[in-house]
C-alpha cells in the first residue's frame, strides 16, 4: 500500500524504523541541563536591542532548527504538490521564480518563546523572550499554486514537509506540519525564496520555505520539499504530539496556532555583562519597544514603572502581521526600578502578569520585566 500522510503518523527517513512517541522528561525546577544548553547554543535569539529596527536582519532574526540544516542544491531541487488535487505538479526553482510574487512583512515568533521563565520548566529549547524577528518575505502565493493544482472539494488540510529529518520523542521523521484548507488558501501565505530582498540564508530555509503570517513559527516549514493536500487530518509527530497546549503528559491538549499578544521593550541604558541588569543615567529617556499579535491588531501598550502603568504612544504597523513600535517618555530619577510592558489586541486579550504554564512550555506571553539602576 502506498504510504501517505493520511495513513502514517509520521514518515520515517530512510533507514530509520517507526517507533511509538514517548513523552520528554517531566518539567523541572532544577538548573539548566546540558541538553538545554546544547540546544541554546545551536539555536539563537534576537538581541533585544534589535527591537530598534523595524526589520530584523537575517543574522539577528531568531532561529530554531529541530534537526540539522540540510545541504540542498537548488539547481536539482524540485517542489512536489500532490494528493487531493486535480493535477499533481513538480516545480523547479526556475519555474517558481517565473510565477507571480508577493512580498509580505511578517513577525515570526517561536511558540516556545518564554519557556525558560516557566516554573517548573519544560525541558526543550530554553528561550527567554527573544525568540522573535520581523522580515520581508518574497515568493509565490501558496493559494496561486494550489489553484494551479486544483484542490478537490473533499480536501481538509494541506501538509508541508521539509528536507530536515531526525528523531524526536523517539519517533524518526521529516519535519512536517499541516494547515487547514481555509488557512492555506489565504492570500498572504507565501512560499518564500527571499528574505529582506535577498536569497534565503541556509538557516532560514534555503532554497524555499513556507511563511504563515500570524501563526507561531512552527507552521512556517523550512527547506520545503513537498506539499500534499489530504482528506483527513494530518497526524505526524509535529502536529499530533508536539506543539500542543497540555496541562499534563496525559492530556491530549489543544493545538498551538496563532501568536498570542506580546510586547517587548528595548532595555534602556547599558548592561552589566554577566547579569544584564541595566544601568542608566538620570534624566529624560525615551522608553521604546515593539508589540504584535497573530489574533488581531494591537490596540494598546502600557508601560509599567514599579507597577504603575502608563499608556504608551503607538505607531502604525507596516503590515497586518508585522509588529508596531511604541514609545513612552520617562524622566528617570536616581534609584532602583522594575520596568515592564504589556500589550492588548483587538480581541481584548492582554498579556498576563504571571506565567501561562503548560506542559510543553508553549505560548508563555507573560510581561517582560527589566531591572534598572538609575544613577
């Protein structure tokens, strides 16, 4: 029988056996583990001072790579579109570049951003709050290619599979995720081959990646190899086991999808090297940062100064799913302070003051807190 995404929980890379998924080690209150430090060295976050930039350069944009970065020769690479379509397609990069293009500014954030701040702490990539970045993505609208292929009426999801392969939770697989048909057919979902006007860097998915505006980064599959339109929900590891809001290991949970509302502040002054505590000269200072949400437009940002909340001034966002800038003037008197910021979006959602705890450490959008010494 032909193996498809509809009858396999995950597609194992060649030579690796299929196995049952196993849960990761339970959350801990202990120090960072060797494995977490290793993940933290492989992946990298965006330095908070880069919030001053409207667009994040590729080298400052956050990166999360589950397995190894594939080595792909774009001259022999092809994208396959198959499954519940009227006509299967196989496209070279040269053919894709002849198709209509769009450029979309998108803020991407890792679903695990804020994980290391949870108590107890789930064991995975130990993000603090900097797993984010904003870039212009250029490529072919996904809806255009699905239109060329002709999606059949019985289709329910579209599965995207990358070239990166490995083992997670005891399960060998290629990284793969799906989108509901209604999301896949949005006009702003793009198969991108450029980032900020230049060829995709290897770590960002060269030669082609998916970018899904408004969704956490796990949906934007990198090193894209195939697109399959399916007639039953996809049950691969990264969909069925990973990226779920769970109360416990035994809870099936609910899937992670759109980005929860968040704001971040550019740390003012200068840092202490080891603690990163901020040191600031007294006098006028302009506090500033960025805010975003995948569920609706940001409608307000408040800045907390020792727990007193003040409304910030918002600038207009430069894209429907791109962050916006906020500012607040502050006259800093000598002393010790805790600065914070929290955003609210059009759905009425506001960042919580305390952690959004869940078993996998997903979507923790608690407010940022910065300790400042004003001299």
